[in-house]
């Protein structure tokens, strides 16, 4: 049962990587940004789980905010 020997921190890191990778396979920009935001949120959590890795936290938090900004712009454009 080697798979169970992987620490939770690494599982979160793998899930974050998978989320970001999957986002690049999306054709719909809204889905791409949403999935990427999930990956970024997981990377922020992963950064804190690594006893506060600021480069990971700051970069992914910034990308999360950028994605959120553009999602809001898209929503406003489609509501208008």
C-alpha cells in the first residue's frame, strides 16, 4: 500500500498541478479560468502546507485574482 504512504501535502500538490494542467485543455474560457482558479487555490493551500512557501502562495494568489477579475468581466459582458 505504497500509495497511502504519500503525505497529504503531496496529494494537495498533485491535485493542484492536475487542476492547472487540466485548465489548459479547456476550450471554453470560462471553464478554463474556473478550473485554473481551483488549481491555484489548491496551490495556495499547498504553499501553506509547506510551512509557508511564499513564492508558491503569492504567485498562485495573484493568478487566482487575475482569473477572478476576468471572470467577472466576462459575466458583466454577457449580462449586458
